[in-house]
């Protein structure tokens, strides 16, 4: 399988973007999942709708909204640039942000289902014994929902790895800078005679996705064995 330098750069950039996007989104996904699963408050359905909006919106629309918000002249982007010197549009960091936004709903859903499967009575019993909310979360909730968090992280990683529409709209597809595997495949498809390179990138995509899923299943099974032995 012969791939050019630009194709391999797209592979490594995709891995970098997917890892950063997963790390960036995971803490917020856990927090929002806890809110949706365990709290009652005004606007809960609105928050739930906003969280899942990227799943139903065309990805190009999400990318455009990111450009409006985080572009050089955007509401947030201009502030980040002026205060911290951070530019996201047409940078790999912007690709990570776009991938995190698209992966976020899948992560929240997986973690929320795990939280809802935990008996709330365990938290209530710990509260009556004087445990703080943080201690309850750290010692009871977190170990029980760890497989769900892992599942959410893997889903988010896979989604971030394959994100195309929002990413190409927000950061374009600059070879070596913002061109990920999906945008590289799309670019190669526009050039006659590039089918071998396309198949190479497709195979790498499949291997990376399958590797992540297999690793997730193995880690989840190991966590479950530890919980059963505890």
C-alpha cells in the first residue's frame, strides 16, 4: 500500500485531531450527562435539544456556525485572538474543535445511559452517611459508569476521526495543516488515477476504527471483571 507524504500527514493529523477532540469534549460530556440524568431544572429539554442538535443539523451548517462564532471576525474568535492570540479557523486546532462538537452528542448519550442504569439509592445512602457530592461521584458513580464513559470516548473518537462536513467548512482542507483522512479521500477522488491512494486511506480508516472498537471492548470487559471481583 503506497501512500504519498500528504496522505500519511492526513492520517497522523486525523489521529491528533481525534485524540484532542475526545480529551476536550469528555469532561463536558460527563458533566452534561450527569445534569440530564440526575437533575431536574428549567430548560432541561432545551439543553437536551442543543446537545443533540449537531446530530440532526447538516454538518456544513454546524461548520458555518463555528465559523461565525470562532472565525477571525467571529464573536468568540475575535476575542480569543485579541486576548490570548488564539486562532482556530483554518488551523488544526479548529479541526479538533469541530470534531469535538460533532462527537459531543454521542458521548453524552452513551454516558447518560450508563448513569441512568445506576441505582440513585446508592447516592442517597451515601448522602445520609455524610459523604459529599464530589466523594459520592468519585467513589461510587464514577467507577460504576466507567464502561459507559469508555464507550462514549470511543464513539467520540471514531466520530472525530471520520468527521468531514463541519471540519472542511470551518478549517478547509489544507494539506499538512488541516487536511484529515476524510478530506484527503475527497480530494483524491477528484483526481483521476488516485484510486490506489483512496483505497489505502479507506483501509487505514477501517483499521483505526476497528482497533478502537476492539480496544474498547477489551477494556470494558476488564473493568467489568474488576467490578465483579471487588
